[in-house]
C-alpha cells in the first residue's frame, strides 16, 4: 500500500481486492465504457453523446498530479473511476 504514490489496496464486502491507482492511457476504453452508461442512461452528466476511447485518452492527457484521474481495479478489471477537474 502506498499513499503518496496513490496505489492503495483493500478488501470489502467479501469480494476481490480493490486497487486504487492513477489511471493510464490503457484505461481509456474502460473509463469511456463506465462514463457512457451514465451519459446514455441517466441525468448524472450534461453530456448527451457517448465518448470514444480516443476522446478519453486525449482527456486523460490533460490531467496532472494536481488534477488526477484514479481508477478502482479488481481482478475483473476497472470497476470505477474518479477525477478532479
């Protein structure tokens, strides 16, 4: 477990270990998949069109240590993400 490096692992509710880490370009498709659910199925965002993995890759490149994008990962892949803008 690191905190300054932002890799944190934990277990909860009897499920897989959840690892919180900085997002990488390789996570863009999963971030888009999760985000697009909320774009297309809810009112949680003002976006009305789904984002592509390429758009999310470009978006990730605009974030830095002061405005990080984090992902929550289990053995089944990326389950959630969050960011500061």
